[in-house]
């Protein structure tokens, strides 16, 4: 697994960067590196907005990662690349 195309986002509030996760036969674009309440950076999967039956606008992940170790690995590599590019 490799993190590519990390682009820092300036003046976007909690959103700090976007990036691509590359596997040997799969690329997932539009991951986000988001600042949490305590200042920690965590990865957020690509998502899209939709209107619920109630009329309320909600967000749904386009990609669901069910392996916590994989998600932590993505976050670790993205944070390292983000910090190295400061």
C-alpha cells in the first residue's frame, strides 16, 4: 500500500489534505486527512452527500474499510507524508 497525490488544503477548517491510497491492483482517490477535536489527524474515506427521506442532507462513505488495522496504517502513512511536506 502506498499514499500518493497528497495535496495540502489551506484555509479549509478541519480538512488538512486529500490523497490517494494505492494498492497493487486498486486505487482509492479522494481520501481526506481531517483534524480531530484534540488536534490529531485521521483519515476519512471518500464520501458523498445525499438527501434522506426526511429531507435532511447526510453523508455516506463511498468506500467502507472494515479492518481497523488497515485504516490505522493508512492514517499513519498519510500523517507521515503530511508532516514531511510541511
